[in-house]
C-alpha cells in the first residue's frame, strides 16, 4: 500500500480526471463519512484509481486534501 501512495504520477496520460464520493454501507465514524476517490480516464480508454482518502462528503477541506497530493495548487 505504501508504494501506491509514493508512486510518480507525472508520466500519466490521463485524458480526464473525475472525483467522486463512495459511501459504504457501514459508518466510518461520522454521519457524512465517505471514501473520496479520484479516477483517471486514460488515452487508451482504460480507467485507473489515482487517489483514495477517507473524508466528508460535500466538504471543501476533505476534497482539498485529496487534490493537494495529486495536483498541488488545485483547490476544491
């Protein structure tokens, strides 16, 4: 898992990236907890998980943390 977090994303050929919140059927501690994910659509048509983090849905701070690791300077 540590290798996933340290991998170099600079050579990725993602054509588009989208963010989503995945809500498990179990509670993660807070009522609005979810897994925030960034997915990339590659030029060859495949999709790839870029980032995943536990956070709060509809929360700019949680989303900002997610973006900051992948694209420093991008804000929610």
